[in-house]
C-alpha cells in the first residue's frame, strides 16, 4: 500500500532548510540582471564596448550545429538590435553577461 504521508529524510530536510536555496535564487537574480548586458572584449579580457538593454534581455540565435554567432534584443523576426559576431562566438559568462571576444 502507498503511504500518502511523505516525510523527507534528515539529509533532504536539511537541504531544504539550508540557505543554499536562497543563494541559488540570488545567483539566478544576478544572471537575469546581467542578461541585459552584451560585452565585446579583447582576447585578454579588456572590455571594448558594452551594450546594455534596460527593457529587454539579450537573446541568441543558434546556428546549425549549435554555434552562437548572433545576439539580439527583440524578436528574431523583428529585432530592435542585432549583433553578428561573424567569425566569433557569443558566450555567456558565469555572471550571465553575454560576451563576444575579438582579437
């Protein structure tokens, strides 16, 4: 017979009670905030230009094979801003910022 009462074991109960969940929420919040930023940087990490979109997050257009070479604000069919990285890839930093590295 199936027991409808579910009691988490000690380890699971501790994980739920830990502040780790709050840290995860804070991390997601930071990544969401930084999704409004596209940074163009040199290979050594020096920032050349930053494009910030206050009202919308940046999105990326997946090329065949999974490479990302385009970032845009708006919709793919009617973007407000479209950045083509040509021979470079658009990547996402650990903090959620979209980054294009140039030589």
